[in-house]
C-alpha cells in the first residue's frame, strides 16, 4: 500500500500534505437521510460530494479515531441541509466544502482532511512529478520571514539563477525582502532582482518563476574532513516514482567513490509513496516486516533487498539492489513526516545507526489515500494503521537517538556555511556500528 502527502507546516514552497496517490473509483448510492430525501430528483452537487465523503469515511477509514462515524455523518448532514436550504435541488458543490472540512476536523484524525481544488492540483503536481509555476527553492525562517535558502531543486529556475543553500535573501527589487512579495512575484511569473548575502558577501541575482517539473529525486554529495562521508539527500518520497531505484544507485556510487560512512538526510521530507520508502530502506536494512490493519482486514508486508512482498506476492522492487554495510546515520527534523518517519523508524528499530535531530512531525503510524471528490477537490483519508508482526504499534513520531533541537541560531550559522546537524551526523559515524552480515554474500 502506498502512502500520501499529509498536512505539513507551511514553508518556502506551498505546504505539502503527506502519504499515496491512489485514485478511487466513484461511489454510487447515497447514504444519508438528506440524500434519500433528494433521491428523486437527483441530489444536488453539494449533496453528491457530501455523500461520497461519508461513504468513504464509513467504508474505507482505517485510522485510530474512536468517533461514532455514522452519528457524525447525521450531524453534519443537518448542517449541510441548513446551508443548502435556499437552493436544495441545485446547491453548488462549493457549499459542501466547509461542512466537509468541519466534519473531518470533528473526526479527530489529523491525517484525514479535505483538499480544495487548488490544494488537490498542487498535490497532483507533486505526486506525479508534474509541472507547476515555481522557483524551485525551499526557504526557512530567520528574523520572522522565510528568507534563508534551505534547498535548491536541481534544474530549476532557482538553480539557474545561481541561488545556493544558505543564501540569505535581503532585498527584492531594491526594497526590503518579504516572503509575501516573493510569492506574488512567483504567481505573476515576472522577473525580479534579489539582493542576496552569501557567506558575508553581497550579490544580486535575477530570478523568474516558470512552469517546471516538481520531480525532486535523491542526490549524493560528500562531506567530512577527508571528503569521504557520503550524504544521501532524499527530499521527498513523492515524485512520480523512481526514488527507491535512485537511492540504490546512489548507494552504489557512494561505495564506488570510497565512502567510509553514509548519512541519509531526511530533513523536511514530507513523505510520499510507502512502496518507494520501503524499497529505499532496504538499501540499509537487509529485511523487515510490518502488518497493515484497515477496514478490509490485515495484510503483511515483507521487504528484502529492494523487493516488497504483499501477503507473499511480489509487489515490485528495484534493479541491481545495493546494501550499505558501513557506518550509517539519519538526519530528521520537525518537517520529516509520513513515510520519511517510517524510514527513520525502520533504521532505528533495526539498530542500524543513530537517528539525529528533532522529534518528527507525527504522522508515522498510518497510511492515507487520496480520493477525488466533487469538481476537482479531494479527500485524504487514513485507511491503514501499522504494527510490527508481534503487535507493537508503529510510533506516530520518531524520537531521535541523539536529540538536537534546531534553533534560529542554527539557521544563522547555515548562512555562514555551517550545517550543525550535518556536522553532528559526521561525528556520529565515528561510533556508528557497521552491518556485519550481508545475507546476499553469506549464501
């Protein structure tokens, strides 16, 4: 089962949501008293959307909420009836959206929520690696504004403009920089002049947003005093596929490049496909298993050497799987969510290496699915919760083995070229245990 983007904190790019892109088939007959009353003639667009959401909540929900979902549906049907009272036969679909949003809040599952048409289009672009109007830069806050470059997406407008990680945005068109002005320039697609401070030096760059791919695959760099520590950056698990394959390929490159240790950087990774995540983890953990529990019962997943088995059946894998056996560390922060939390937990559970950083976002024990609703909107609904085969529940948050809170001072140091958490990861490799048995070569 794949996982989807869930709600994540807003940052320099539009907020992502976290776990699967599975498009559900339409559902037929109405469920609720208000729908039955409107059965002839046909229900209004608002009622149809509401009926579909409630059918999904009743039949597909697999989360941990204990709310009486049938009673919840009746309560919010009455609210919809009141909203649509002036035009009950042709109540527009948009009238149902606030009612549905309030109902999902009352469900008490922070991973289940409604996506407006605009939200859903952003989600689809990220999930499929499609195009959208963007700069291709991720920012973090300093002095009250999103003004420090945290990441530059390869082959993006920001990379072509020359922006780099750690750049401090000072001015925009000669005026003091504001994030709101930057976002307006992105939406307008107009060229702007950015005043940037880089390691104490001032420079001016020209930037213009453009329609470009949201695909953001893992990448490899090297760090450490001897430049022999491989840093595998995985920015997302939701880029239209190919992430796990890329992870295995880069592990092979790290080994060929003579790396003596490897750091997996999951900071700010909002999640994505659990299938991609699982196969990626298997480049570091020889094998692991979990049980998924949902409305349709239980299923068992076993992952080994890049291949996933769902209830004993092959569910896909990677070509030329790799297994990193050297020292390993994983970096996480409060923006690490969903299946990036699964990744960190599997490393931690296997004792494969220390997880370093902040306690993660808190969506690491369930999977969600996105169902289209009404006119281009969608419902993200928790459909599964997870446990180890022995019954131990997955934690909603991963607590690092080496906690290191990231403060504004750490951001300020980044503008001077110092990545404090990465430095902690390099130091942790000194005592991180290697994997002593490679089952592929032990046969």
